[in-house]
C-alpha cells in the first residue's frame, strides 16, 4: 500500500516533495533526475520514489522510462496530422508542410527548457535511439500520407516517400543546430531548413571559385 507524502491541510505530514499526481509532474521529476545522475543510471524506482508514489502508479502513466522522455508524443502526432489537414488546398505543398511543421514545434517560453532537455536526451542517449527510430517512422508516415493525398500519388510512390524522409532529416538537422547553440530560436531554424529543402540544397551552397 502506498504511503502519501502529505496529509490533510493542517495535519502533520512527511517532509519532502508533495506526491506527484500527473504525467507532467512525473516528466519534470524524471528530467531532474536524468540531469543530476544520467538517464541510464536513473531507474523507474528512483523516479517513483522521488515523486512519492509507488512503482505500479508510475506505470499507470507511462509504460517505461523511455515513454516518460517522449511524453504525450501520440497526442502530438495527432496534432501534426490536424495541422496538415487544416492547410488550404491552394497553398503549395512545400509551404503547407513547412508552416505545419513550424507550428508543430512551437512551444510556450516556459516549456522551452524542458523541451530542450527532452530533445537532448532523445538525440544523444544511445539507449533511446532504437525507440526514437520507431517514433520517427510514425512522424514520417504522417508527412508521407499528406504529400500523397495532396499530389494524388500512392504513399508507396517515390515522391511522397522522398519528401517524408527529407522532412524528417530537415527537422532533425534543425534540432541538432538548436541544441548546439542556445542563442538560436527553434522555429526560425525549422523554417529555414524547410525553405532550403523546398528550394533544393544546391541553391543554398555558395559556388566555389
């Protein structure tokens, strides 16, 4: 039986962190532990203990430690699909895709430090890479389906596949640049990478004399 870390107002309780009762609380506690002792060295039991909950309660919110890092990624993917579907049919595919992906990666200022830490883990921790590949495939599939729908081509056609893979690479490149330089804004970087993608990479490379 789990022991609560606090009691009713006015009654004495155990001193320490109030018990975490939401996914957001658990994410932030997990990120604090990852920052102080490393992702691989932090266990689910460590997170549950710091949150003042039991191990079984942790698994009601997340299926694994990896899932905590990704947060509500499935809901986010649904949001990306909605952004793409909401684009006007007369907007060129490249512009519609760029605007939707920029909007998808727009965060409130207070959330940016947490998102930076999340992406630092996803892009640099080897034990998260296999999981990342599966989730990237889901993201890429949504872009591929959008391009296929807008062009009237099957998703198996070369063009939708190419745009899906290229868009994923463009987004990752923007994130890596953002993580390497805190002075850079994420939205302008993603906007720039997708504009380069639409123009063709050769147009962005200066001619060498």
